[in-house]
């Protein structure tokens, strides 16, 4: 017996999510997108009874029929659409999952918690998402945890421009990370720091990178662990030199105040690539057997061929995050009602899941 699931958004990540779910044979996928033809074409490629629908993400008249009768909706839409989708999920009494890293959007989604009889699970992708699950796993290996460092980069494998960067995911989401204040836990206190600051170097698998503050990657982790951990921060990983150019654009040339224009420039000048890699680095430092100890997870995931088609690393890792959480939810391994944090997801259950295995 298959379970009906609504997947909203037929873009880069939505395509991977639809394929992951539809190809299992366990899910019948309803794909909704503002481009109805794209949704129908994707459904035809996914098969397994998948259907495509033209949907206005802000209009119940087209959204409601796609949600009605499903077990859950997975939003792969632009983050500003998520509060309305969450409201409709509550109305149609289904589980809600999304990929947003935008803090304010998540706050708006959680305003519907008291009205929902099902689970609301925002921030289910890579960062926040898998990186949060991993941080909790490493922390629990320590007797007491002093600091958590979470680092993620979605990078081209073959950079060939001065920014040493290609577009691999949402341009709007990327600029949002570079522009908004960043939550941290510093000396036990919740604070905000500026994006693009806190530049540091690190090495993963013998490759040198830089990392700096960006917003949204921690999700609710600082609030959950306040009083348990002294220092928590998140930074994006890039190739050396990227930060200097972005500070020129965002701060010196004041593109922070003209984000739409910068988005248009990036989409015109920076090519998309599906030959990419996702670099994940998580460190937990504290006491183990009375000794100051560090546990580290470091992994580089490359683009690869799945279902006879090349998929980018950011598509694979992001889709694996939300699909793995969906599996665990419907298997009864997560709370069935209210706000479910990424911190509630068990690492071992996730990493051995058919989708979580892509991080193993």
C-alpha cells in the first residue's frame, strides 16, 4: 500500500525529493508547482502513479486539492510561501515539513503549532537539518560539552571564476544567508553576530577552505542547548578568497540593501553547476573521562548518478534530509504532533535510513 505525499516545488530540490520518494514504491507523489507543465513532466519521469499539478502556493483553490487526502506535505518552495502552506497543512490535518533556513519564516510556521493535530517539522534539509542531527550525536558522546562548531559548504568541484563559486541551490536563499544576522551561543548567552564575519581557515580531506558566519544554519539548536553548551556557531564553507569579494559586494557596495538586484546579477553572471560537492564539518569539544576531548564528523559528498541521471550533491544531501525525516515520522520514530526539532531526530536511525545513507 502506498502513502500519498504532496511535494510542492519542482525545482532543483523538489525534483530530487519527488524521485527519491516516488521511486521507492512506498509513496504516491503529488507534485505541485507554479509551472504546471514542469510538474507534469516531472511526474511522468518519476512514475509510480505520480501526478503533476499547477499550483499557486498562496491560493487554497489550487493548493487545497493537492493537499487533501495526503499524509504530509513537503515544501521545496521559496521560503516566503511556507507560512501559508503550513496553515493549509493544519487545515487539511496533514504533517508539514520544509527546508527553510530563514529564521523569521520558521517563527511564522510555528505560530500554527497550537492549532495542529499533526507534526510541524521545519528546517529538514542539510543546514539546518542533518548538520543539527550530527551535532547532537557528537555532543552526546561527551560527558560535558563546551562548544559545537557546525560548518557546511555547497561548492563547485571545478571553480573557474574570481568568486570561486557557482550556483548550486537557491540564489535568493544564498543572499539571505549573507545578509541576515546570525544567531550564536557565546559564553552561554544567546547573541547575534554579523554575517560574513568570523573568517577562519579549515581543511577537510586534504583541501583547504575558509569559513565565515552566515545566517540560519543552526535552526533552533542554540535555544535547545542553552544552559547545556557554552558556545555554538555556524559558518559556511567556501574556497579561500570568496569572503573578501562578498564583503566588498554586500558591505562596501551596499548590496545588502539591494538584494533583488544582486540576485539578478548572480543569476546572469554565475553559471549553475551539477558537478558540485557538499562539505560537512561538525566538531564537539568538551570533557570525556575527565580529559579535554574533541569529536569530529567530516564528510565530502560529491555529485553522482542516481536513476541513470546525474544529480548534484546539494540536491542529494538536501533531499535526503527531508525524505529521511519523513520516513522516520511515518514509521512512528518521531513525535506525531506539534513542533518537531531536528534535535529530536536520532542520528543512528537517520544514518541507517534508505535516504540518510547518502551521508554515511
